C-alpha cells in the first residue's frame, strides 16, 4: 500500500498496489503492520456498508467524542464519492480545516480518518457503495455532527444536495465557542 499524508496531520490517503495477472487483480487493502508503521490505529470494532441510491446524496458530517472517538478507513467500492474530513482537534494548527478526496471504484483509494475528525461524503454517482472500517463502536451518547453547509468550514460540494437525513440537515452551525463540547 502507498500511504500519503494529507496536510491534516494523521489523515492519510491509502492507495493499493495492484498485482495483475491472467486471473485479474489482487491488492491488500489493510495490514495492521503497515498501518502501525505509519502511526495509525489498527483496531477495527465495526465494518459498515452504505448504499446511496441517488447522486447528490450527502451523509455527514459525523464524529464521536472521547472515550468513543472513532478512526475510520473509508473506501468506495461501487460508483464514486467525494469524501470530506474536518480537523476538530482544538490544539491542531489545522483546526477546522478540511480535506476532500474523490474515492471511486476505479481508483480503489481509501481515506484514513483519525480520531476527532468530522467525516462526511457526497455520492457522485447513483448507487454509490461505501465501506468503512471503524475503530470504535457506535456510541449514540458521544455522537456529534457539523452542518455540511456551515460557512465557517467552507466546504464546496460538487453537486446540489439531493438527499440528506433530517438529523444531518439539523446539526447546528458553528459558533465562536469550541466545537467539542
């Protein structure tokens, strides 16, 4: 695998190194040793799958507070998405900055999301399918979210939002107070 750190410390794009022959292609998508060598958490508590029927569907921006803070390894296995993460670590020099990465079935790329990063994505194609390896169990009492259209974040989504849950549309806008409360 090829690990490329983004400008947000600890957040990595993970590309596969395909091996091809007459049968097709093989590539490793996760290895505890390789992830640990890059200082990444290797615990997997849950593996999740989401299917998005319509291009423009938006999920996010979600995160969990400690002690249930999550890491995620996100990959699009059918279609395409724009995956976005926001640094919510108050001590970080990139606090409230974001990275957007296109994940597609063709580029086979993944995004490693560290703890205390909000995560969300927009389906760029009908039927986009996304898998997540998550490092902590979903814990509703620690779940939080950011508004996808918060002007303070400055995220540009490539398509109009066609479908979004009521919960995701209702996250409050950021204020001058700290996000993690």
